[in-house]
């Protein structure tokens, strides 16, 4: 069932960001990250970048190494970014539901120099809750941020209890 949800979410995202050419899209993938000293709220960029490393991406998905002291892979996220929007799908394999609030949740793009830029969720397609073993797609607007300069994405949802950090998927050489 979860595979069907993920496939539907990816199909939905591809329709939302249809640019005519898949090469125009930039892919991101990430998981929940946290600071062991302060488990809730935004995580420092230093801790987040070291929490996991993407090793490969193929038709089966993303393979990665993670630090169990600073990350939780029961909550993951995939995003496609193009010049207009960011289409995301959050997957909840944890045992608890995740709550969304369009007014208090925070979304950021982070450039190569470490600058944070606020992103805006599209209210018409914004979720309210993500139950366990489910995925939910939604869309963010870029607010005049150049999509080619985005290196990371950071999300703070569930009343500040869940910080998801996404890294840009680059060409990985074996």
C-alpha cells in the first residue's frame, strides 16, 4: 500500500511541476533531523548536513548512511524543484501522526553560502494531518528565489516537533 501511495505522490508531483523536460527539475531527498541537546525546533545547518549522506539514487529509491544520534529515517521527504514551484511528498513511517498548520509551519530553501530563504505553502493543496504509513503531497512557491541556487531545503512542521532536512541529489559516481 505504501508503495502505491509513494508512486501516486511522485506522479502527482510530476504533473504539478510539468516543464516539458525532466532535466529542468532538481531533485531533493531528506529525513527528519534533530539536535540531541534540543530535540525539537529547527536544527543548525552544521548538524543537519552531517546527519546523513546520500550514497545513490536509482529506480528503487535513495540509499544513504545516517547518524542515528541526529536523524530519524521513519520520516522522509522527496522534492522536485523547478523554476516555478517545489512539489514535495512527505512519507510518515513513524507510529505517530504528523500535524500540519499552514500558518505556523516553516519552509526554507538554503543556498550554497548558507543563506535561508522563506518559502510559502500553497494553501489550496495544503494537508492537515499525515497518518502513519501514509504519504502526502503538497506544493510550495519559491518567492523569487532562483531554483538553481538551492542547495538544501528545511521544513519545520508538527507544531515545531519535526524538522526535515533535504539535500540536493547530485550525480553520484560509483
